[in-house]
C-alpha cells in the first residue's frame, strides 16, 4: 500500500468529484489485488518425469537434488532412468556417492561386466565423506539398478555413471595436515561435468546434495557457482521439497499437486518467497534466485533413513578417518583466525595453534604450507593475507619448527568459507589453513584433475 500513499493523502485532503473518487478507488483495489497474487493461477504443477526429461532439450546439465538417506529421492531416480524420454536424451549420470579413483571399476560394472562386490564397495565406502551415510543399502542399489536398466537399452542409449567425489587414497592420509580432498569436492564435480560432459557435447544428470546446487547457498564456490560462471545458462536446477519442512502455505499448495510433480518458480508467489519458507536453511534470499524448479515427491513428510551405526570393531578404518577428521580441525577447520584488517590473531586462536605446534613437533619430518585468507571487505586482501601467513609461519619457527619445513602463502580473499553476509561469517573467512606441502597444495584446487585418479589407485 505504500506506493499509493501520496494518492490516498491527496484524495483525503481535497474535495473531488464523485467520478474521480471512483477511479481512485478502482486503482487502489487493483493495486491491493496484485499485491496478493492468486496462488491457484500462479503455480502450475507439471509431471516431474516429463519435465526433467524435456529439460535436456534446453540444457546439457540438469542438477537434481539428492536427499541423503531419503527413500523417495532414490525411488524417483529409479523411475527417471526408466523414462523413455530421459533415456533417449541423457548420456551420463554424475553421482556424489562415488570415489573417482574407482571410475574404471564402475565403468565395467555399469556396462554389465562381472565385478566382485569386494572390489565394487570401495566406490561408496572410500569417498571423502565419513558420516557413513553412503553405507545405506539404497546407494549400492542405485548402481545395481542403473546396471539393470542398461541391460535393457540399446548400446547407444546406455548410461555412463560418472563418480563425482574426488579421487582419494585413504592409506596415504595419515596426518591431520594431509589434504583429504574434502575442500576440493565441488571443484571436482565441476571438472567432471566440464571434462566428460560439456566438452564432449553430452548431456548429464547431476544427482547431488541440494546445498551443492543452491545458487544462494551460504558456501561460496559450490558446484553450481562454478558451472554458472564457466558455462552460464547451461544448468537447470531442480530441488526436492520435504512437505514436513515447508511452511503451511506451501504445504497446503503441495497437497493438491499430483505426485511426483515439478513447479517452475520464477515469477510465482513461491519464487518470490524466502528460501526458509521451504526449509532451505543453508541458503538465503528468494527461492527463484536459488533454484529453477521445485520437485514434490510426496504430499506427506518424507521418510529418511539415518546413517547406519558402525561399530568400531567392525570398521576400524572408518573410525580412524573420523578421528583424523577431528584432529584436522585446528589445521583446516577455520579455527585460527585474525582480527579485522590486522595480522593479530584472535584470542580463540591460541588453543588450536598450540595443537598444530604439538603435532608438528611430534611429526618432525612433515613440511607444511601455511595459507592465510582475508575477507572480501578488507583492503588489499592479497598483501594482508601474505602478512598474516608469514606471521603464523614465524610463530611456528620461533617455537621450534625449522624454517625449512614451513612455507607461507597469502591467498587474498579467494575461497571464503562463508558468504560475507554477517559479521560472524566475515570473521570465519579471516583464517589460516595449514596443510602438508605437496606439489598440488595451493590457495585454490587444481583447475584440472587429470591423472589424479590414477595416482589415487
């Protein structure tokens, strides 16, 4: 109503002819109605399988959110790969739950060749992720299902499964300073799509957690940010909804939709709503700026399976990785931070820095790279981050770490941990990361991952 305030004031203060008052009233009523859009007319649910299949006529990549541990999400993929329009258009399915070092194994398995389970299980058991969620049977079944469908398709229409998680050899990750490639995940997903799909004029479904394809996610450098920057307009983003996590107005609308269905969001009342109305807690802003379409898998709350409990005696290696991940936090967890616009460390940085020192004094053969970062609002971030890295390296040297073992590098404002939308997030970006010195250790992940898979095998 604010836009009509001058007109209301004018009408109220001055005597006007009756016809003029009628016109003014009509204008006000029209304005009020347009401010509250007719929801039934604005949202147009479409059959989900057809929508995604037909999306490949316009986009070489369709990014579909995979709800980790969700039964309906896995069941929808099973329907999708059997859809005739989908199989006629799609060449590749890029998955999150597979270590790329096992790409040759999966290629053989999906093609129908005999592959033993002991060899195959490394695909999902040896990723960078340590939650154990990929141990759920549904992920092994997804691969078996694609293999089964391929057996029914002509050779030229069979899917290739591309493993999106970076190649990692966990037997070589033994120190908290070792880079376990977790920081490189999104860069690797983007490289897989660029190298194997877009550069070869193929089409791919990217089946991955929603935060990776959320354009307004709070984590910069997600795969969708990299794809949109390098290949603008080439990716359609479809994110699944959980009726148990959306606000009542959205749930009421979903209750009338056929299942499964998709709604395009741009220009709709849903699209103009905040992402929090649909339970997207890791993003900010409007839904239409975050995703292109929303997928309804059920009108009821979705069914989730938690990561299975893994007893340490049954899987000592997984527990070793979890302990290592905890020990890694002082090195790469953003716990060593700086006050704004200075090289002065925050008071809370003392304890994690002491933990780093203790580990390096124990592991005396390990050389490290000290990487420092600035937030985007600090002046001359490259100079400031270079000074910060040098100050932390000097702190280590003066406490007994030989200078030959420590190299410092300023990374400017590259690769922030968080969007600079709050003071707390800015503070988290003013940090140090300390990693084992290797040929690939740098401020940013490598532009190409060619050869990494062979090295990890």
